[in-house]
C-alpha cells in the first residue's frame, strides 16, 4: 500500500513538472520563425555544426603528449596487474607441486622401510 502511494506521488509530481516545463516553453517556441525543413540543406546544417564545434573547441587544452602519457600509464598499470596475477598463480602451482612431491617422497621411503623390514 505504501509503495503504491509513493509511486503515485512520484507520478503526479513528474507530470506536474513536465506540465510546467511545457507551458514555459510554448511562448518561446511560438516566437521562433518558421523555416521549412526542406529549405535547410544537409550541407548547410553540417557546415553550421562544424563552425560551432570550431568556436567551442573543447580540445584546445588537451595536449596529445599528455593524452598519450595517460594512455601509456594505464596500459602499464594493467600489464603490471596481470603480471602480478600470473606470478601469484605460478606461485600457487609451485606450492601444489612441492606438496605433491613431498607426499610422494614420504610414501617412497615408507615403502622402502616396509620392504626392508620383511
């Protein structure tokens, strides 16, 4: 019951918010000059977009060397992590083989002792 009430409150609140936004934007949309979409060519639209990107240019402060350094640093970190992980795997494998060899050696000497006692 309480979950339904919370969901209804959220729904009503979001609908009211959408209505407020729409009623604020209607006058602005009405004032816009009506230009048919067919009159704006794709080439003109792309040219305008290209000019806006040139004006904004979000990559002005981005140096290619710094970018390369960051990428190489991340690659180095990843390679070091994988190296550490493989080292741990190898160490565990070596420990397992040493345990197996130790068990085999113990059994070997016990078998020799048994054969000599008879």
